[in-house]
C-alpha cells in the first residue's frame, strides 16, 4: 500500500472518530442535557422552549454548571404557592434574566443576574413562577412588567 493511501486512511479514520465524539459530546464540553420536560412558551413577542423545574430537586439545580443555553431556551421554576422566592447564581455560569410571574400569568418583575453572584434576587411581590432566560432575552422579546404569559397546563403545578 502506498504512503498516500495509508495517510488518507488515517485522516479519514481520524475524521470519523472526531465527528462521532463531537456528536456524542465525547471530550468536548457541552451544556449537560437536563432530561427535563420542555414546553413551548410565548414570552413577549418570541417563542421559547422552556424546561420545567417543578420539584424541589429540579428547582435546586436549575441551570447550574451549564456553559451555555440556546438563545430561544429557558427554564420555568414552578412553585407550590405564591411567595417571594429568592434566587442566587451559585455555580451558575450563564448571565440570566429572571422573569417573575404571578399565579394569574402576569409578569411582576424582570431582573438580571450575574454569573456566580451569591446575593439573592427576589420579586417585589409574591409569585408562583420564575422563568430564567439568557441575559437580554426578555428585552429582545419586548417582555415587560404587566404583560400576560400563558403558562401551559403541564407547567402550572408542582410534582412534589
């Protein structure tokens, strides 16, 4: 076999291995798959794919230890009752918007949170839901305090 054919075989094999590992996440560092169910949600003028954190365990992990999140994704934290829940950014690498929503679906507050910030953020009034989006996504979607959001049925209640 000529050296050229051997070299081409090695390059082809390397490319196959590279793309197989890339597809599987192999040695590349990607955001972990949460395995959480998702729902489509309209926030402002944009459609988002929202992961549902509806148990204490899911809410306690949230978006921790992820390096990124697609621009059109987010996570809804579903609580058992309305209250002024606090959020912090421990082990959270992504700068976020947090949209606080009451049981009636009204946005009550939109705040921004910095990666790893340990100072807690709370809404000014009791809420039942909080949606985390990439920083600036709420403004890009033109979402504002007072807007109504339809919470899909499978994201309305906790699974505690």
